[in-house]
């Protein structure tokens, strides 16, 4: 069972990373905030959210308790898009990750989150 599981995970991760993400393509033309792995290791952060406090202006994070899904707002808006290592993710995944396993986090704030579906129609 384990070899099949590892093969399945390998196939899933390679197919996900083979796709071109809108974050990679459009981050140069719209406002986005990036946190790289160097910032995690330099500050020895215990929590992914602490890195976002330093890099994303106007961020507010609620419900950071263990077992609860956190909510974060950027300038009192909740409609934003988060990419971890180039893959769009949810807050449940975001909370479960270890900071040492992350290469980069990209946050597209509220206005840019509404632009991305329009920009990706021709991908």
C-alpha cells in the first residue's frame, strides 16, 4: 500500500507543479506580497502567520488557536488569494504547514484577487 501511495503523491505533485499558475505569470503586473524561504530561516519563525505580519501591510489574523481554521483580512477585506510554492491553497492547508517546508508564500490582496479569474481565462 505504501509504494502505491508514494507513487500517487509523486504523480499528483508533479502534475500540479507542471501547470503554470497565474501567480507566477501576473505577479509582475499586479500588486502582490511575497515571503521567501530565506525570511523563514533568518527569523526562525515557529508560525507561518508571523512571516506575513512582517511582509503584508494591513494584515489582521484571527482564530490562530490550534484546531481552528484561521481567518485573515487585509485592510478589512477577506477576498484574497494565497499561493504557497506557486499553488493556490486554502487556510486549512496554510495552517497545517511547517514553515521549514515552504519555499515561498504569495498573497494577492482584495482588488487583485478579483482580477485573477479574468486574467487566467486564456491560460
